[in-house]
C-alpha cells in the first residue's frame, strides 16, 4: 500500500485509568491509585517506550474539579512525574502541561530545563493559557483574565522563556582545572527583560540543556490559539471529529506558520484519537458500549453545562441542545472545545444523552472502535490525506488500551512503513525530526566574527 512520504509521529496521552470517564469502573481498574501511583505511571511510560512512540504526555490544571464523584481525581505535579519517569526510561519523550497564566517564566523555564537535563534531552512543554475561573481564584484573582489577555501574556511568557533558555551558551562551561576557570562569564547572559507582564533580570541558573530548549507543544484551536501555535509551537495537539475538519485545521495552521516566517514542516499537527480495539469489530463496539453504559448522566450533564455556560436544568437528557446557547464570542475559556461540541451536536442532531455518550470517551476527540487493522487504517487515512502529521493516542482504558495499541496497532504501522521499528535518536527533537535551536548569543557572535574575517 502506497502512502504519503515520511513517517507518523505518535504521542501517548496518559490519563489516570484511561480517557473514557467510566474506565475506572471496569474490573481491571484500581481507582484508588491511578492518579498518584508513580510505579503505575512509570509502567505506562515503559509500555509506550516499548512501542517506540515519540513521547508521552500529561495534562494538568491548577484547580481541583468540583465533581470528584465522576472519575478518579487529584493528580501529581507533572514535571515532578516526568523526572521520576526519566529515571526508568531512556528514549521516550516526556511532555507536561504548564500554564502561562498561573506561573512565572523564570521558575517554569528552570523546571523544564532541569527535566531536559535529567532525561538527557527528552523534555517537552505543552503550553496552555488555562480556562475557567476556579484556577484564577486559587491565585488571588476574582476571575480569569480575558481570552485575549491570556494569549498576550502567553506570548510574552514564551519570549522571556526563550531568552532564559538561551542565557547560557552551550560552551559556557569550561572546566579548565589548570587555569582555575570553571566557566566563561562572557557566555552567560542576564536577559534584562522588561515588558508589560514580566520583568526578569538575570540569566537562568540552569546551564543550556541537551535540546537547547524543551520541545514546545500547544493545544488551543481558537484563532488566537492557532496564531500562537503557528508562531511558537513545534507540535500541536488538536481535536477534530471529521476528516474534512482536520484537513481544514491542518492547512490553516501550516499557512499561518508560513506567515510567521516558519517552515510548515517544523510545525507538527497531532489530532487526538481514542482507539477502542477488539479482536473483531463487534467485540470493539461491545467494549465501547460497555463503557458508555457505565457513564452516570447526572455527572456528565453538569460538566457539559459548565462547558456550554448554561444551567444543567437547561439540558434535558432526551432533547437536543437548546437553540439559544451563548455565541462563541461570549466564551472566554476553552473556546475551541465549546465550538467543537456545539458543532458536533448540531451536525448530527444529537440529544444531550447521546452527546454525553460521544464525549465520554475523549471529551470531543475522535473515538474509533474496531480491529487493530481498522484502527491502523483510520490513522493512515488521515495521515495520507493531509489531516495529520501523526496522532495523540488517547487510550479509552489504561493500561490495557495502551498495551493493545502498542502490541497490535504499532506492528501494523511498522509493516506498512508508516512508523519506526526502532528509535534512531535519543532526544525528543530527534524523534520529531526537529533541529536543536541555535543559541541567539552564539549566532550573533558567529555573525560578528564572520564579518570581521
């Protein structure tokens, strides 16, 4: 079978007992430990590494969900988790979410540089601006900043972080015992940044890391989010339900990257897919149906109402969504997810109960049930038709869903020439085919020396 040149990139999005909200109710799950048991998380990472996947990813948010009855809740700080996973793996990339709205650049840049050192160059940062007011109130704010303000802060946050990661040149550490010189002070640069949101004077305390800086990942699909991704991101996690929508997003993001003066091939688009795998198609559908039967609609309706900014009583289970929902312009948080959910419900004329079932597996990401070969076909179809550079794999149930994907789907993709049989590099950037960014100070020195030669 012929296919588009190149190979897929695959990330495993690891989430407690799995992405289906009822996965914790299955007999195989131990709901008491899936969110905080580091040995469990390490085993998942080792499974992904056994499949030669590019990376694993942990989501995060700085506010506790109010519906703790719904599914396993409470999480560990993800960069700490990455450090623990780095100790028991050697190749798999390690990506964690951190907010630009509720962090400061110096501390966060230092944390990710530290993970990159600890892991030997495998760190990645999923950059989010954080929606919803609960997080704001945890940080002394009455409510969340506006959508536009969060993205303006995010852009300056990234600029400061990039300066900090460049504040040490790669050869600043000299280690000359004979001369008694450990480091070259002329190659460590205070950044002296003064901006609208941040004032940061010094150089980072962490020397330049193996990748130069962590891989930059982004997941927003609003206009502001896509512009931000086109400007900064090297991998983009996204959610589309149809091939046509995915193709439109893919083409739009690549076009925007060109407008920012970037090579579009260096901005990798990875839609989410929730695979439910069975020995037969009927078995896979029965697995999915069993999970859907375990959803408690009273919890799911409250969450849906929160996303749609309506009262739960306005969402009768056996009726379609009300016609008078807020417009997209009125939504200040999770704008792209709001649009995806409303469009899905309107397009397929789903009742609230049916919509809850569709969202239960992946919160708006595409769910696909079938045999391993059918899952591989679905992945290849989007890849070959310009809708994706790879996929964010979101197993409905963990650990079994990840085992099924690694042991059954990956070998098919390898056989088709769509995926690697072995790692060829050691860093996350090498897995994604991305170069180590040039240090701005080293580049300027090289340019000056060349002019004087």
